């Protein structure tokens, strides 16, 4: 089976990118062929260059529409010829046209147990709501924000004295474990999106993804 070509989109520190790179060993079924950032100061670009990975910056011009930006982004993506697009802290909402062009080949990590807490500030919102558990979700990307079919979730406890920062640290640890695993499933041909659902080993996954409680 050919090695799966993975393109990662980032905006910041790139800790999930680092986990993905670290798991892309010579015998892994995937290879990170490029990293795209919408910010020139994203530390993830340093991580990629240190690993010998091609990097690209697609920075929005003043007053540029989302549609026009995504045309430029789409062109940069196509240059990399990816089999899988991985959003790892890419802090832009993508146009429906771009998402549709890569639907079934684009995944995202979201810092909550979807469908809870879509959008931003998920850790503080979970604390404020008195949640006893929180976590992260890997999901296929669809035009509706944070609403694509969930592939895998990881849960962490929420403690009484938690801050958003402490909770985020525990969630990030789980993200770093599950994101490379999901990419491996896709690269091995085990994971796909069909009829609006995530499928693993020819079995449809439920709303909470693989091995949900």
C-alpha cells in the first residue's frame, strides 16, 4: 500500500503537529509532506522545518474575503497533493466550497466531547457548567462547524480546583495520543466517511466515535 501523504494545517504552537511527526516513523503508513500556516509566527513552522518538512504560509490580506482566501489556500493544498488534510489548531473557518472539495479526506481535533461545546473557550465552558468529565474529539470535517462525524474521543476528569489552563494540559495529552492513531487508521485504509458517517473496519461508528461509552 502506498504511504499516505498527510498535509497539516496549523496556526500556532503545533504540539499536535509534533505528535504526528513523532509517530511518522519510517515504517509508518503515513508521511507528513507539508505544513501550511495562516500565521508567519506560528511555532509549528519551526517544528516542521526542524523535521525537514516543507512549509507554506498563506496569510490573509487586509479585507480579503473568506472565499478569496480559500481559493489561494486550495491552490496551496493541491500543490502538496495530499491524501489526507489534518487540521491541527488551524484557527480559520473554512468555506463550504473548500470543505466540500476535500470532504472525507479532512479531519480535525476539537477540545471537547462533541457535540458538547462547539466553538471556542471549551475548557472554561466545561468548568463553568460543572462537568465531571471533558476531553477531545477527532472528527471528519463537514461544512457545519464542529459537526462532522466523530471518529474517536478521549476523556479526562474535571477536578473541583481546575483552571482552564490545567484542564487544557490534560486534554492536550490525550489529543497527542489519539490524533496519530486516527491518521494511521486512515492511512491503512481502515477509516472512511460514507453517507455522512465515519466507518472503521467496514463498521459504522456511533455518534461518540470508536469505543464510546
